[in-house]
């Protein structure tokens, strides 16, 4: 049930209530962080009881973030990133990874949860050569995201868009593939989209039970999707090898010993035809 950010819920006018579990804080609990409350910990434990592999999935997703950013920065020479559904700050955040490779890298962190964004503004600060922007917005409002991210980024140049463990918070009725396509249309050639997403393909019954447990208490429900459905989220863009695979198997740094309940992949925007 990995969920870094909080979509589509989250509004600055919504009163803060620590008794209501929120996706970013539940995810923080799975990662062993400190930015969560009793309700978040209780939800995290209840999901662990029915699907203990959720902890491995959360960590595998975090490692996929690192590999994806390094790939985009080193192999694609991308120095601009939008991290959508950034979640609670932790170790090895997007700008830290990118700016080690190129200190000029510019990153916009985006989440709909005002508490997450308060943490981000306080803790996610750039190197002197680069830049960090912070934007509270609803993932579905792509026009708003693009116009405000453009205050920090230059969309005439390649951008890496990270949608990690966030699209499973968007129900089919809100057209997650259409959201990705709208973002992709705004990207310059040479840009890339990275997606990770919950699946029940490897353990349908256990994941289905975990989803039920989670959705009964967290106001932002999750939807597990199949390999074909996750692949369909990439807006028809060409996929980088090895394609859509379990996140632990996407260009791993070490031997993979466990399949996790998340697919991941990266697609690129090809050069426009003249």
C-alpha cells in the first residue's frame, strides 16, 4: 500500500486532524520515520498484519526513486525534476540525489497535503547552484501544476517527472492515464516520466485484503492495477528497458531476492517530427 503523497485529498483549508490517518504519514511509518501519529501507526500495523511485504515494498519504492533519479541525471543529462506526491522528507530526497550529480539541478516538490508541504519547505533546501520549489496542488489539476512549476523550471528543456506510488490514489473515474498524458504533452523532447504503482498481480488475495483494510480507515483510497493497466498509464510513450517490471527489478543495484507489490518503469518523450 505504498503511498508517498496524499492524492487527491488535501486542502489548505481542511483542519489538521492527527486522529485521521494520511497516506504520507502511514508510508513514513512503514519506512521507520518519525513524522506520523498514533492513527497512522495503527493503520500501518493493520496492513502489515495482512501483507507483511508492504514494508519491503515501501523500501523498494524508495530505492527505485534513487535509481530513477540517477538514471535521468546521469544517462539522460536531465537537471530539472517535478516530484509529484513527494511525501514526507526523508533521507536521499530527489534534489539531494540530483544535485550530487549536477549541483545546478532544479526540483519542484508537489503534494496535496499541507502538512507534507510544511515539512518540505522547512527541510528540503537546495544547493546554492540549484533550486528547490514547493507546490501544494491536486494531481488532477495539471494546468495549475504546469503553470506554477514553470516558475522554477524551464519546460522548453527536458524535465524528469516522478509519479511514484501516487497514481494508485487516483480512481479510474478520474482518468489517471489522461492525467499522465496531459503532463506528457507539456514536456520537451528528451524528457522522461517515471511511475511506480501498486499491483495485486503477485498475491491477489493478500493485496486485496490489505487494500480493504487500508481503504476502510484512510480517506484517500488506493486502487491496485494490473501490469497491463500500469503500462497503459505511460501515455503511449516509448519505455526505457526493461519496461514495466516490479520496482525491485528495474535496473537493480544488487541481486533481487523478493518480488514486491509495485510495478515501476520510465518512459521518454521522443524527438518531435519536423
